[in-house]
């Protein structure tokens, strides 16, 4: 019994000492796949997210995520981004002056 208790105490101590895993989640709520870009500072990668699925990106110190929503978001930790694949930005032409 003491061996089991010592092992459990050691496992608990290791869990408490280990840094928390931080992953940003990007959810695709659309009916089609889309691609996001992830800027980790010294590394960039592209992730394709299938319709109705999500991807987790290891981003403990913060990163930029660019997607079909039309701009980049600075994220970190356990942030969650949901997108239906549509741009969140609308561009309007200036009206012609008469």
C-alpha cells in the first residue's frame, strides 16, 4: 500500500510541476473546408480544417492566426476561434463626390 501511495504522490508532484499545455483551437462551423495560416514568430505553418471540424495549434507564448475571416488575430493559451468561413470584413467603395 505504501508503494502505491508513494507512486501516486510522485505522479501528482510531477503533474503540478509540469507547465500547462496551451493549445489554441480553431473551429470550422461551415459546410466546407478552409485554410488558416499560423505565425509562430520564427516559424509559419498552414492548417486545413475540414467542414465541422477543429484544429488545435500549440501556441503557448502567443501567435497570429489568419484565416478566411479577413484579418489576423493574436491568440495565446487556450483561446478558441470559430469561423463559418465568411469574411468578417466588408469593403465599401467611397461614394463618388458630385
